[in-house]
C-alpha cells in the first residue's frame, strides 16, 4: 500500500470529479483518460497526479473540453497564475493544463 496510498487518493479524486458540476462528457473523458493511462502502464502515483490536476482545472472550466479554444485554456492558466494562496511550484505544474487537456482529448479520439 505505501504511505501515500495512491490508489485511495485516485479513487477519491475520481469520485470528486464525478460529483462536480461539469459537463458529463468531461467526466467521461477524464474516466476514459484514466483507463488509458492504466493500460499504458503509468504508475498509480503519476495517474493520481494527472487526475488531481484535472480536478483542479475543472473548477475553472464549465464547458465541454472539445469546445475549448486555446484562448479559453490561456484564460484558465491566467486564473491559476493569479492565485496568491498557491505556491509557485504548484502553479507551474498546473500551467501545463493545455498539454494535459490535449492529452485527454487525443486519447478519447482513439
């Protein structure tokens, strides 16, 4: 199990995403992305990290991922960068939102 219990953390992140007020299509895309990451052989820690980041990002996105423009994603990144209560490292990690959203969409088109 380990001290970090990534399996439980991943389950909690997915449950919180499913309870969020976001489009159902985004929930399905994230779930399919998680399954794809498992099939690719990524570690539970890496998968949990990606899913957690997507959960945070979803707080800023209320429309389907497929309808997001690059400007929309840049606005999300801007909002993240404005947060004074988050560390610079955390904001840096979340600033990769564009790549993460592109990965979700490309995996769901396969």
